C-alpha cells in the first residue's frame, strides 16, 4: 500500500521530465521568434450600412523587452525542456518554418 502512495506522490515529478528534442524545438521556435520582434495584425472592415470595424492585436515577449538574443533564447529553451542541445541553430531555420 505504501508503494502505491509513493508512486502517486511521484507522478507530478514524472510530468516535469524532459521531452523529446524535436518537440522542444517546435515549442521553443515560437518563443525565439517573439524575441526577435513583436508580432501583430491590424484589420479594417466595412460592413453594410457604412458600419466600420477596426481591430488589431500585438504580441511581444519579455525576452524581446529585455533585449535577449533570439538564438540564445531558442538554445536555452530547448536545453531546458529536453536536456539536449538543438539539432541546428535558430539562425539556420528558414523563415517559412515560423
């Protein structure tokens, strides 16, 4: 019975373990991308009866505000999540993969 309780108590720690490097690279790519510069969109719409709509959104990260190097952000994130170095540097990932 104690073994069962001990295993249940360890479950949260198991969830914090490393993830596969490829998965970490995919997850960290967005973070590094936001460290480069803010992202956003702006839209203007015109509806029937002359109704106008304007909307916008801007996303930026603390890494960007702190002036961190996106390559370093990517590398640190991958190592932290997977325990391994990235398979290739951030600068070699084509923009189309963003």
